[in-house]
């Protein structure tokens, strides 16, 4: 199952390492990643495969929210099927 993880916030050292570290810890495979720094703001989109995730969906969201709070950034997870449904008439 594919999903998008988006990260937005003030640029700081270690953002990619912390987010990818969480993915590794939870068995989430990163398939593609793009990132930019826009006037001091960090923006990243990751395409991930969550089929091998070793925690429940609720726990995954909780862990992402906790990391976002620690980093003072906005981190969201959107399953690709939800994204596709939102953009299909």
C-alpha cells in the first residue's frame, strides 16, 4: 500500500534523517523523495510503501504526530488510495 508523507517547516539539521529513521524503524520503505528549501522553509514529499509497516495505522499516525511535535514541523501521511479518491469524479 502506497502513501505520501509530507513534511513542512523551518529548515533545521537532520530533518531527512529523523523522518527516514522513523520509516526504517517502522518497516516503511521509501520509494521516492523530493525536497526543497524555500526561503528558509523546508518542504519534502516522500512516496512510501506502508505494506510492511510493523505497527497499526493508528500507531503510525501517533508516531508521526509525535515526531512532528518534537521537530516543530507539520508532517502528514496520506494513503495513495485516499488521494486518488479525492481527485476522482
